[in-house]
C-alpha cells in the first residue's frame, strides 16, 4: 500500500507543477498549494521502507550489497529521466529559460553525462537559467538526497538505537520548524541548487522525514492478525494535506511555514503508519494500488522535462 500512496503523491506533485505554470509561481493563489511536500513524504516512505527491508539483513549483507541494490532500484529511471531531459532541452527555448538559446550541444551532452552519475553541477555550469543541480531534469535533486540518505543509513543510522535515533529525530524536527517559520517565502521549497542556502534546505527537508520513517518502523508495533482497509483514507488525508490553501496570505508567511512543518511532523507519520498497517481488499482496489505503485517513480522522475516545455509555451503565448 505504501507504494500506492507514493503514486498518489506523484500525481499530486505533477498536478502542482502544471498549475504552478499558470500561477506564475504565486503559491498564494495556486490550487494544489503544497504539492512540493510530496518530496518530503517520499523521504519518509523511503526511511520506513529501508528500515523494513534491510534492518534484519545487515548480518547477511555487506554495505556494498546494499548500495548495489539501491543503484539497481533507482538508477535506471534516473538515466531515463536525464535522457528525456536532454531530448526535450532545446524545445524549452524561451524568455523563461534565457540560457538555452546560447547553450551548445556539446555542453548539453556533458551535463547529460554528469547527470548520469548524479554528480550535482554548480550554478557556474547552469545551462537553463535556474541554477539547478540537474538542469536537464530538475527533480533529480531529490534523488541526490535520496542517495545521501542511503549512504548515511548504511554507515550511521542503521547502527543507532531507537533512543539515539529519537534524539536525532527531535533535533531534526526543531530544525525543520525553524526553517519553515523563518523562511522568507513562508515555505520549505528548495534543495535543488548547489549553494549553501539550498543545501541547508535540502538536508533539513531530508533528515527529519527519513529518520522518522525509520523510527516508525522500529518503534511502532504493526497490528498483527486482522487488518483494516486504509488506502482511501490515507489517500484522502494525503491529497488534502498537499492541496490545502496557503495559510497566512502575503503578510503572515510564518503561518504557512508552520502548517507545512506540522504536516510533515504530525500528519505524514500518521499516513505512513495507517498505510503500513492497512490491508488492500477487493479487485478494483488491488489493481488500482498496483497501478499507482508501478507509475509512482517513473512518473515523478520523467515528468519535469515536459513541464519545462509547457512552461515555455505558456510564457510565450500569454
């Protein structure tokens, strides 16, 4: 069921990106207002799933084996997403992306090859004009942090007791709230550029949800025996949390930041837990969940090159 919820979140974030084009980035006016929090939900799911899948395997598996499994799971779609981004790159030429027109093909190829390795590029190598770490496929930044989480998991987090992990979760929660309520934009958007401010946002967004996902799996007992149907409830909670109107308007930005931090700290763990204890029943629900699980990662990692083109078209045809 957790994979299906990942699919629900992926659909919401794609919808958010489409509507963002029409709002000119004004999230106060935008529908599906907090769709970017789907990334934080993905991080929490990853923490839970990694703890569930590997916590009892470390005595039979090396760190090298772990990294090999993660590469096999994540990297083929990363390569596909970067390739799609390279193919679509010049179709996004517009005033919105001022550097495309002057970017030679050899540089696009170089950025593509670097993207295949998931090495982030600095703003000095920007080829689009947005200073992204992965200018051919912006959402690659979250996969970079996913890999960072996997490295920290294998080398450090898996060795922590529940008590020690709990202290780190608490510290990460405080950092997340501070980031959210002090943000000059009133949100936690960020993490996709190789600058100190953006890296701070990225690591803050990563650490709490990933670690609390691990802690949920370790510390909260999953109900045995008869299970309950929770998929539609979890999906509804997730869609509401990600679509809720922006709070505080243009003046009280901290209110929106507080909302977003509380969604991550309180609501997402409840959704993950309900999804973990739930049971999928019925042919329709089973097929739906399989479908959502199958499309979740491919949809997320390949959609943004088309958003670039769509954004350019909207800007040039206002």
